[in-house]
C-alpha cells in the first residue's frame, strides 16, 4: 500500500510491503514532492491499496479506532476517518465500522 502526503494521491509518498503495520512511528515520506521527509504517521491525506486484499487504515496504533477501508487495488483520493490522523493499517480486517471507499 502507499500513503501520500497530499490529497489526490499527490505529493511525497511511501510504499509499504507486507501485511499488518501496528504502528507507523519512524516511517517517513520518501518520494519527491511536498511532504518529503515528514512522518507518515498522522500526516497522510490519501492512500492506494496495491494488493488483492481489503485494506483497513486506522486512526490509532495497534489497528484500533476510527478507520477507512479500501477494497483491493483501489484508491482513496482523500481519506475520511483517518485524514492526517493515521497510525496503523492491516489487510483482511473487519471493516464494519469503517468509512468504505
């Protein structure tokens, strides 16, 4: 999956590989553009799901709190519940209470 610093999948970005990330502490936006070098945690405005699994982005660390759900291979041009307040993500998680893209 990829997080972007700006809405519309613009600005600096970072691509994550693997499944669950219980905390985004320590990760930085690496791509060129606005936000390069900023923390990913609590700074992402948009995201892309690059995997064939449902993706859930959470407000809190440890896969908790308000959430946004992206179907496989989809994009959220502006996150809703986790806009600039994202702390963790996981694949194949229950998304019943999430905003669904």
